[in-house]
C-alpha cells in the first residue's frame, strides 16, 4: 500500500473515531437535512401553488444598438413593468442605423431633418440620464455622510 493509501485509511480512522467520540454531533449532521426537508414539505402543503398569468417585460436595448442605450438599459430601471400581453415592438427599440436608412432618400442620402431628429432624441436621452446620475450622486453623498450606516 502506497503513502496515499495509508493517508486515506488514516483519515477514515480519524473520522470514525470522531463519530464515536461525539455521537450528538454525528446525529445532528444526519438529522438537520431531514428536519429542513420536513419544514419545506410542511410549508409546501400549507401554501399550495397558485396559477399566475404570463409575465412579459419590455424589450431591452442590445449592445448592437450602441453602447449608450445598452448601458442605460442595464443601469436604469425603466421598462421593467410586467404585463399580461406581449409588448409590441416600438420604434425606440429599432436600430438607429436602420431608422436612418429608412429615412434615406432613394439616392442614398440621409434626410437632414431625420438626422437632426435622431440627434435631438439622443441629446434628450443623454440629458435625462445625466439628471438621473446627478440624483444618484446626491443620494450617494447623503448616505456616505450618514454615520453608523
């Protein structure tokens, strides 16, 4: 028998001695999972399952739409309401590039008015997120100055 075999048998012997010397600990190690299972079973029968309707969340921006809308979707809590019916695909969740391509003239030029509208929408979104960031910064400063929390 090699060294590893002797170490294995030595560990088994020590484990057996521990079980014999501390029977209460051994019984507790055996019965606590059984007790937890019994508690879960009792709770399950006291509170039967309920039928719930489907829950659809609003679509989120993907990274392919750009970094700013994707990060805003990750950080902000907007659009997390649950509805029973599926959300229709809205225009704000389409690719910006595809909207610009749809606004393009047949000659391949982008309509100046559509481009300016896109830039105005982007600036409005940046302004809203900056307001939210300012509010979060104020909250952070207030909570960091409170002693004992």
